[in-house]
């Protein structure tokens, strides 16, 4: 499996607790933070739960 680079683009302020916890699970919790993660179905699912807070910057093989 490859990796994906994810960037946080939205603030967790005034968001439901589940969305905050999803951000923390992805290793993000501050604006504009970038993280390289394994491209697994569970990570993709977490990203799909909060598409308004994160963006996929790059997909690597």
C-alpha cells in the first residue's frame, strides 16, 4: 500500500466531539498541519467523515 499526505484546512472549534476525535486519530489538531499516513481503508474512512476539515494533498505509491 502507498501513503497519502493529508492537510488540516478547517478548525475543530464548534465542531461535534466525534469530528474532533477523528482529527486527533489522524494525528491532526491544529490548522495547516500536514501528516503522511498509510493509505488504508480505515484512514480513508476517517478522511471521508470530515472532508470539510481536511484535504488530501498528495497520494504516493
